[in-house]
């Protein structure tokens, strides 16, 4: 990866659990897009749109990874980009700090 293709250091606050020097713009596209949309600032979003095509961003939102999205954020991007995610997939993609496990409930 050339220096021009590296992920800028200012994104470390969005990708805090990753080593930016080890990330690849193409291989890690799903992670980068998801994290920037969830946690990024206006500057981060401008960078994202300068690097990735809107169709790539729409593809990631259309197929959200399980448990990684904040509900309000996913809702916002669905509306902004006119995307419809099936209810079951959408529900599974939402980050939940208080999950319930039916098999552990008292009977």
C-alpha cells in the first residue's frame, strides 16, 4: 500500500481498536465504512466519501454486520440513502448493551 493509500491518522479516534498501519482500504472496507458511519465526524465522513464510491457505502449499509450498528445511525443512513433493510437483518445488526437470551430466562 502506498503512503497515499494509507488510512489517515485522524481516523484513529473512529478506528480505536485497530492498527491503522495494518489496515487496507480495500480488504477492510466494510469495517472502515461501518465504523466511520457509526462514530465519525463531518471531517471523517468527507474523507469516507472521497475514498469510497456511494455504491460501496450503500452496499455496506444494505448488508449490515450483526451487532455493529447504532440504531439511530443505521436509521439515518437508511433514510439518507433510500435503503430498505429487512426487519430481521436490521434487528440483528443493532448494537445492544443489554441483550436478552431466551434460553437463560426463568421459566
